[in-house]
């Protein structure tokens, strides 16, 4: 899960958003309406069996389907050019894997031998009224961290739009996911239909954060692959994600040093511990084998 820029949410609110409000289905949701975008730098998905747990020397390739979520509400039309904010070259830069890059998704996850490749980009029509929940905020999109309604909406939208033909990662691009958030991620859990994993980011990622946007997206990939924040061990009992405490930290660490870890609540680090690497590789292999 990603926090407001510079302001970490309380652990209690995180637990509530994750555990207390799972959504059982998508009754009444709109039919998936998505159109492929003619991006050039795409990689066909070829199903390749991956052992679970995966051998340490195997590079795991995780296919990515990117959803440009276009609101059909006329109120959002004047400010809804997602393809300008997240142009094809911006998306390519986020996934860049050159050695000289240290703040992109693949440069960060290279050390874990996990590679994220763009399989498909598509524009999806999102009609807010089709997903509204009684008494919920009627904004374009509720933050997944904004109480029970946001978490329910997160699950409903993922259930309606996640690509079912590719066992990879679904990345949703929004103009605004509300509550001051720029990104959010939740683990895929094949055994639990109530929790539907994905990563969400909005225009604040490239426009407000700039080059650190790649770190934010890499952080959300970590959540998709089952990692909690590196300093919130109270979440270990939730079963949603795994906390890997940095070596030498106490049993109940604060969100202080070390600051070089990717899974801190702030996107100010790019490091992964051995435990995080093992957990993420295991979840990635499980995801690829989810047929």
C-alpha cells in the first residue's frame, strides 16, 4: 500500500483497509470495456512452467497489463488525458532495465531476478456510477485506503477489469485515486476471491515525483508480490502480506533507519532484503502458475 506523499498512515488504518472490508463479488459492475493501445514495446506472453519454489538462478518474467482508466463521467472529461500523462515513452522509462538506471522497476527488481515486461496496454472505459456503493464518496475514484468504501471499490474494479488471460500484474493508471495517495498495491491471492491484487498509480506519480515514480511503482509491485512494509510487523498476522524485518532490527521496529529499503512506507529506498527476495520470487512463481 502506498501512503500520502510524505505522510504515513497509521498501522491501524492499514489493517482496517486490508482485512476488515473484503468485497465478496462484483454484482452490478459494468461489462469490461477496454481497447488495445498500439504500443510498440510489448512482449507476447508465452506460458513457461516455473517451479515453486523457483530455483535461485531462474529469472522470473512477470507479464504486465496496463489499464488506462478513462472515466466516462462528463465532469472528468476536461482533465482526463491519461495518454498524455503516461505516454508510451514514460511507461517504457518506468520499466527501463539499463545498468545506469537505479530508480526504475526492473533496475530495482533485477537483484531479485524478477523482470516485469509490458504485455499489453489498453484504454478502459470506467463509469463511476456502475461501481458506486451506497453512502460512499461519489468522487471519480475513492482511495483504496479511504475506509471501507475505498477498499470495496478497489476489489470491485479489479474484479471487473483485471486481465484474466494473463497470470501477471495488472497496473491501473488513474488521474486521481483520492485521499492524497499517488499509488497503492495489494497482493494477488489466488486462494481468496475476495482479495484481488493489482497496483494503482495516478498522475501524481510522474508529475509530482518525477524520476522517483519508478521507485513508487516498484514498491507497489512488492506489495503485489506479497510484501508488507518493512517496518510494520503488526501486519504479519493478517495473512495478507509478509513482513521481512531488516537484520539487526528489534521485533517491533519503527519506520526509521535503515532508509535504503524499497518496502519502507516512503519511496526513499531501493534495497531488498534476502527474505523479501525469497518471498517475492515465491509469490511471482505462484502467480505465473495460476492457470
